[in-house]
């Protein structure tokens, strides 16, 4: 979590293998992701599911074809099995009715859910979300938060979310890292509620309370 330009998406890209980190390492269980061979990185990457900000659906493919793509790329399942799995993954996100529709025919929230179905295609151990609420109205955003929590509890997957949307952070996250744009590093660690209520860094506390740091400082100075 953190403000714009603090490096949230850059960290996410490094974690999922799209960007080699400038320093440090990415360790998945005991595997150093970037120290392994390309084949080993591909094998590790198959354990990940990713929902990008816009859904990142292929515009020329139907919703069903988008969800089927990872299954066709990384498995040898017959078409009948793939079709059954596509409908199952779409049903998990309430989108089975849209299997034959194109992305352009969907609303923003529906595209996010279709993208989530594709992220679930290979039964990932870890689901990554890059600003899942971006561009959504508050009600649709809240419904997506509920869906993410239901999938976490139902599938047992670990959820990694990059966001600056406070309602989503408080609803979804039980642990977090706060990134700072100026120092280019993490400056706080803890649950969103703990960072809001007891973080010693006024910048973090102000962000979590949606206040300006100077206003928060002035308020503390007036207390007896």
C-alpha cells in the first residue's frame, strides 16, 4: 500500500516475474525466482494468478476463450475438459452467462470478474491483484472485495493486493507493507487497522486516516 508513485506496481511486477529486481531477491518458498532457469521460472509462475488493473483481456477473444487461454498454453487437456473448466471458473465469479461475449460488451466490473476467472484458470496458490478497484464505482468495488474474500476462503489461496483504496485495504488485508515514494522503500509494516490506529510514522497514519500529515500533527499538538 502507499501513495501514487511509491513503487507498488513495480514491486508487484518483480514478484510475478515481469521485471527483474535491481537488487535483492524474490523467494517463493525456498526457490530464488530469478536465480533459476527459464523453465524453473515458468514452473513457479504457473502457481500464480494475476488480475491486472484493466482486466487485460484479449479484445478479439470471447470471455470463454480468454479464460481457456492459460489452459491451452500450459496443459494438454482435451477441449471438452477445458470447456468444463472455463464454465466452472466463470461460475465462481458469477460470469458464466458471458462465456460467448467479447470484452467490449462488458462493463468495467464484469471485465474485472472475467479477468479474475482467467487468473483462476490454473488453480493458483497465490492470487495477485493490481489495483482491483481502480475505475469501479463504490458498490461494484465493494462487491469485488467480497468476491476476493470468498475466493480466498473457498480456495485457500494467498491474496497479494496492491492498492491505495482504503475501503478495499481495510476489507481485504490482514497484513501490509507501506511504501514511501520519497525514500523508495518500505517504512511501515502491519495490518491496515494497526497502521491507522498506532503507527508512529505520521505520514503513514495520515494516509490511513485520509488526512494531511500537517493537519494530523496540528491536532495532536492541541491535545492536553
